[in-house]
């Protein structure tokens, strides 16, 4: 019986709660209702109100409370109902949680997780990919899984980690992606990328739902004899610089693809690293594909134009190969 | 000033059950008050009036001259396993928890023996082993974090509580609302201590809020509150004992509003020209240390000679602490990138 991406996250949290009595979940509508997307469904019945804490509507309060509990040695998993609302908790995450260890040696073993990403006509406030400012925050770890296997293994690793971790799930993958998962306990290491598909001509370095866009493009390009390597970063901070440079050295052409908007996105940082450390391997300029520099629009034709897609990747790959 | 109490969802009669009222006739307690209040003032005076002016302390310097009764009165009402979130005007909390003054001077001077080893300055310090959580500069952010610490106390089934200090300015921040509301709904063991010193930087109270008292907000959260003379350490301590007992008994949060006055600028660089001079004169007469000393002398718990001896020893202790801190090394730049993450 295959497990969906959403079920994999639930299983990961559930198993950690079974394993460690200090792990608990906290957020809006996560108990009785089971969460807006049902990630925490069933947890209230199994673990009770003490460990499944329904809160008032207050994201900064939720994250602040998670930080306080983590400072006291617990391992809270806080849900943002939509990752867009993490903006309300920005100060708590960036100024409180991220700096505690560096400033005064206090650990904040907290996870903040929630659904991000577009393609579901959620409009400007239920579709964003808010990772960029957090990738720019030393002290945080930022994860964005693409597969059910990684989602489960990484949420478990995040809960066991002794630093604050932001875990951006892609809501478009929740029920669309499923696979058979191994029996029993496993984790996926934070900070390690994965080569999803081997190739020789062009590398696409990406994460989250864009992994599937890259794979669709790779399938199509394969028929034209263009061999595409797809690298899934999985962790965005600290990102796997070795894996990034290794694929560039191998193919000499690279597309940096993300669903986040272009300016100030992770692609810019990756491009700089490639330029600094693998310039002599490049046969073409570093290419970026990202969402347009606009808010996420609601209406279908606008959102389709906003998001990266298979055809945009194909076009860019052909341009790189012809360069 | 008689204590004013708000009942929240409970009647005043239900509040703070079984807390013996202090007689106010405890010379031992008075000596402890004096020790911490006088030490706090001496340490802060040296930092602000000497080390800062000599350039040995750089950056922000926030002192609490005239407000020492608040952290001392509250701090001595807590147990070591209670977690405290001091604000930037609560130095005595560190002294009460056993942090030696030499480490506080080292902290202000950016030395490795400071509580943050030079990573942060002034009152931005904490020690999780002592159950003191460091403040951050976005004032009020500590309130939801303190609520979370209180949640952890309840979660673990301990009888311990969380105590959070903040100023009148902080009460305008949304985080304070979110934290108090969450703690009230969850009935968390949280004591909220507002140091209402009537100025947030240059902003007077009437531009901070349209109500007379911070405590007036408590009924809106369904929690009890009381207003106390923040310059009377006996009154602060008695109120803190009621608040602590309330939280420890599982009745939820309790708000203490301590009315006081900031006898300085916001920080050492600020001459506070915006404060009408007569306010300083009026509040100088209410100085909490002088009031405590007068009471001790009147009651015959001490005499002038003993007080002189006490201060002479205190100054010597602080001299020695400063010498020690000045000998402490600056941090090695090679440690710059250490401990951003667990190592």
C-alpha cells in the first residue's frame, strides 16, 4: 500500500511522538479538526490534549511558545496552517530562535512546518514559497522535501535535530505523490542533496514540487538526445554545496530551478557559488528559472504564467545546449 | 499606595489562596532586599557612570536606577527551578540566581567571561542552567516564549512556573497580546511583571496607551492583575508571592503592574531632556533603596555605622569584580563561526 507525501509526514511525526515523550505538536486547528490539510489527523485521539495543542489564531504566539518549550528541553513541532503566515512569526524565528545558540548557548530544538507552494489556485496568501529570507538566516535549517520517502525521513531528522528547523511541505504534492516506504524507523540526513536522475548534457538543480517539473522536462528532452541530470537539494540551508558543484563539473551546463520568485531566491546564491568554485567547468552561462517577480496570482491563466513549468525548462535546456 | 486588584474571571477572594501575607517585619528579608538592590545599583552605576564614559563599555547601556525593587521583590519570590525572562532593567535577577558581578562586567565589556562570551552585550544575556532566558531587542517577544516555557512546566508535570518581565512600551506589541492570550486560554503557570516606568525611550505613557493602567487590560484576557507601588520592595514582594502562588497552584497567568519611574534616559547616551524635570525630583524622593534603608533604620534593624560598613564592603567587592573583568580576554576572532549550529 503506497504512502502519500502527506501520510509520510504524519507517520514521521507520529513515530517520533511514540518514540520520544518530549515531542508534541502545536498549532491552529490541528487537534479536533486534524489540521487544515489533515496532517495531524488522529493525533489527538492517540496522544491527547497535552501533546496535541490547539492554539488561538496567533502564529507569532505559536512559534514563540514552541521556542519557550524547546528552551525547556521539549521538542515542539509547530504547524503554520499555511506557510504564508510564517511572516507573522518572522521575528520569533529570525531574532529569537535562530540566535539563541550563538548568543548564549541555548538550544532551540524546534520544528516549524507547514504547507507551501502554488498550483492549486490558492491566490496570493495561500501559495507562497517563503523560504528565501530564512535561508538568509544563520542558525536556522531549512528543508523542502519532494518525495514521500524524504518527507518522512527528513521530518524525523528535523525533530531529532537540536537546532531550529523550518520544514516547508509542498501542498501540491500532499496527495499527488505516493510511494512504498520501508518498514520501520529511518531518517534522511539534513544537508544532503540527491541525484534523482543521472544525465550528461545539462543539470537541473531544484527542490520541492519543481523536482517533478524537472523530471518531466528531462523525459521530453531525452527523446531529443539531451541527457538531463536532476539534483534535488532536499535541504536548502545548509545546502549541499558539494553536490551542486559535482553536477556542474559533470555536465558543464546548469539550470537553477525554483518555484519561489526569482529576485533574491536561492538560485542567485547557487549561481554565485558555482561562479566562484566551478567557473572553469562551465560551457554556458548559469541559467535560472523561477516564478515571476509578482505576488502569486489567483486566476488560472495568470498562475500558470507565473509558475515555472516543463516547457520553460525544455526551452532553457535547449538554449544552453546550443550556446 | 494600596494594592488594586482585578479579579479576571475569578473573584478577588479566590485569588492567591493560602499565601501568608508578609508582616513586613522580617529583618532577614529586608537585608536580602538591600543586598541585591544596592549591588544592582552599584554595578549599574559603575557601568553607566564610569566604564561607559571611559570607553571600556561600548554599545548600549540600559540601567534601572530607581526600579531595583521590581526584579528584587519578584526574584526573591521565585524558586531556582522557576524560569525567568528578565527585561533589560532586571539585572538583580542574575545576582539573585548567583551570577557574580565580575561576569556581568565581563559581559558589558565584551570579554570571554561574559555570559555570552562576547557574542552579545549588556543585558542581552541568559543562562539556561540557571533558568534565565535572554531577552532579545524586539521588546515583548519574550512573552509568548515565556508562555511556551510555562507550557513546558505544565507538560512535564512540575510545580514550577515561568516569570516574564516587560516594560510599558512592550505592552503595545502584538506578541505580548498573543502570549498572554495563549497562556490565559491554556491556563499556563505564567507570572507577567510589567515595569511601568512611564517612558518607552522618549515616548510617554499617554502616547503608548489610551487607558490609565496596563493592568486594566487583564480582564480582557480573563486573568487577574494587581497594581503595586514598584518603588516599595515589600509591596512588590508581597504581590509577587500572591502572583507566584496563583500560577503555581494551576490557576493560570497573573499580571503584576509595578508603577515606577525611569530615573535615567532610555540608555546611557540619552540625557532624557524630554522628561519634565519635576518628575525626577518627585520620584527621587521615592527612591526604593532609600525607602528600604529608612524603614530598616526606623525599625532598628540596622544603624548608620552598619550601613556605612555594608556600602564600603559592597564597593570593594565591585572594585574587585571590575579588575577581574578587565583582565578577562577578548574573544578570539577565530571563534567567529563557532556554535551557529550544534557542534
